[in-house]
């Protein structure tokens, strides 16, 4: 059987990334996909980019925060909880060479597994030619359902879609199988999460994996080093919402 490791939304959490990659390396993946959002929120966007860009077996897809980095767009978007000052700090730690590398991240990839087409992306894509000036993703579905995904993924023709963006894993079967792989490390649990797809010419299946990592080290670095680090930790890691 061949194996594809899938992770998403590492968001500067190199502790979780290192743990997840070690877990995927232990099962010997043929390739590993990161489904977007390498940067912002966590304490080590630079370290995450260095790790992911250094590996020949990793393909990174473009996420909305990666797009902001390419465009050096730091103003707060509607519904975003990442302050401009934070993004300025993070983007200031990254190099022009990294920006060029991220600019080349594809929006999606496809794989034929067990005779079926699997589609990978950060989130449902707008049905239009890519233009750096236009936000390419459909609105986030706060209450995911098969019907909601059938609607936003209407432009995608595949048997299954794997994506991230919301940071909370889920799966629904509508017109296609929809699998939100969840964030690798930007969530309340002390486990780094990944999905592994196993396939041959006739069959494919997927399962979720998790491994413990040092979330306290992340909290400490966010507190000590990161602009708005405490607020971002509370919101993204503890799911404490500012207004209750
Ligand atoms: Fe994200």
C-alpha cells in the first residue's frame, strides 16, 4: 500500500509540526501534504516554513494566511481574530526567499487512489481563475454539514475532498466524501493531529493519527515572544472567545 500523510493549519506551531512529522515518518509516507496556513498565530512561523520547505517529500498548499504573507497584507480581515501587529511581527521574521517559495504553493492537488479522485485544498475554492487580488476561498461554514459542503464545493469534481481551515476535524458524506483534517496543532488538545491515506490500485482508506507534543512550550513562547500571544493562545488554543 502507498501512503499519503495529510496535515493542515500548522500556524507557526513547530512543536506540533515536528511531532506530527515524526509520527508520519514512522509509518513511512510516500508523500506528505500540508493543506495551508503555515504562518501566523503560533510562535514559530519561520521554523515551520524552514522545516516544510526543506523536505522534498512535502507539498504545501496555499492557505489564506500564507496568501496574506505573500501579499504582505496585515490588516484585519472581517471575521479574523489575528491582529495587524501580530502579522507584522510574524512577516518580519520571514525572508523574501520564503515569500517566493510560498507564492509558488498550489491552491489544490489531486491524486488517484484506489481508482478514485481525491482532491486536496485549504478550503472550497471560488469557481473563478486564480487572481492574487481576489480572495480565493469560499466563506467558512461555521456549522458544517453535507448540504453546506455540497454547496460550497459545487465547483469541485472528485470522489473525496480533504481540507482544513476551520481547525476542527469533521467528515460528511454528501455528493462527495468531505474530510476536514483539522489543524495539526492550533486547537485545545495536547496532541498533534494528522490523517493518513493508504491506497493501492483498487482500494483506498484513511484514518486519523495523533501524538502528544509539548503544548506548554508553545504557550510559554507565545506569552514571552509573540505580539498578542496571550490573546491568540486563549482564542485559538483554549477556544476562549473574547465576548464569552
Ligand atoms: Fe488556519
